[in-house]
């Protein structure tokens, strides 16, 4: 028996021990899967944080306009349609609400005072 045989046997045993220890340290498929799902979920949340939040719908309103105002609204929709943008009354009113926030309060008060009084019998614009 040569001296090399016990050394080879010892090396083989230590390699087997190392392989077993490595197998215990490496994550299992289930652990890898959970980590992957967790990373994917975090990535989706990060991407969705960049998207604008969807507004919840509010209670619908009825707006009474004068005939001149209704004609102005129709003319505006026609101009937008001619420019390639199809828009409904609802969208225009929603944009109008956004634009009203940018108007100075004193200008807004003056416009409100200048509004004509409407009779209850005039037609209603339904959005």
C-alpha cells in the first residue's frame, strides 16, 4: 500500500464534505422562487409608482348653460375635432375645472359676477 492511497481517500472525503456543505448553503428552488417573486413585486410597485394615480369617479353633475355658452362649447369641440382631437363635453368640463385652479381669485370673482342669470326653464347640458 502506498502513501498516496490514504491521501487520495482523505481528499475525496473532504471533497464530498465540501459538496455536502455547499449543497446545504445553496438556496433551494422554493427559496429562489420566493426571492424572484418578491423582486418582481417590488419592481412592479416601483414602475406603478411612476404612473399617475387614477382618480375615483365622483357624483355626476348636471350643468345648466345659456344658449350662447352651449354654442361656445360646441364650437370649441368642433375646433378640437378639426385639429384631430375628439373630445366629449365631460372631458372639456373636467379640463375646465383644472384650468379654473390656475385663474387668479379676483379674476374668477369678476367672471362669476358677470354671468347672466338663467331661468329654470332653459335646457340642460348633459355630459
